[in-house]
C-alpha cells in the first residue's frame, strides 16, 4: 500500500498554505488508494495541541487513513555547497514516504546538497524546489520533480515566475534560494550561484 508524508508549516499557531496541502493529500489518496472521502485538514490539525508561538513542522504520515502526526520545532539547515547531479530515471510527482532515491543520490556526493538535473533540465534539490535570482526576478525551473506547495503559492501570487532551466543557464543568475513548505521566499537564505558546482 502506498504511504505518503506531508510537512506543513505552523507559524505562530497559523497553518501555512492549507489549501495546497489539503488538495495534494486528497489527490494522492484518491489516485493511489481510491479514497474519495476528503480529509478536513484544518480540523485534523486543530484537533491536536501544539505551541502557539514559533515555527513548527507538522509532519503527517498517511495512507488511506492518517497514521501519525508530529509537531517538530523547525530550524533552517545550513548549506554551503551544492552538487549538480544528473539522473534521468528519478520520479517523485507525489510526496511518498519512501525517499530512497534521494538518499542514494545524496549519499554519492561530498557536498551538503544536490541539485538534480533530469533529461538536461534543472529540477529540484533532495528536499526543496529552487528559485534563481537574475538581478531583477526570481525564477523557478519549469521542470520539477515535485510541484511543491510553496512553489505553487509563490507562482500564484506572482512573486516568482517559471522558465525551463538548463545547467548552462545557471551562469546568468546571481544567487538562489531553496523553497519548500517550511521556507518561503523571505525566510530562505540567499546563496551565491557559485555555491552550485
């Protein structure tokens, strides 16, 4: 049976990007498990006790039913080096609990993080989508492995745009940021493009 994971940001007691998480969870359960009954995600989260202040990752493991819920204090990890890693076979269109493919790729490099190139296109890192700054605009690759909730939210708000991005295109960017459910555009540290090799 397919099992999934959902990581949701709770910031000072408020649920971030609830509608995107709810849609992904319900779509995953329907597609892989045939479950038509939708999860009331807001009610589910609010039925648990969690601290009213600070940033927490609400980590849910689920299949047809919810298996576990944890609230974990969140700190952005420090990344100093990123390795371009080619892999044309990797697939991750849904947020599966099984992340062995990412672990194998990450274990094969000395750098802190990997940026996956699939079929000649820059996609995602092992834990996030990515956005590049060209001096004027923030741009995310149009090719991705997982269309993350923060990516969707930032595109919808117009804070970022998307373009197909090849490894050769990286030279035209100044810097980049990692984005995911736990890090929006303002929170994510800005890193020099030279960090990617």
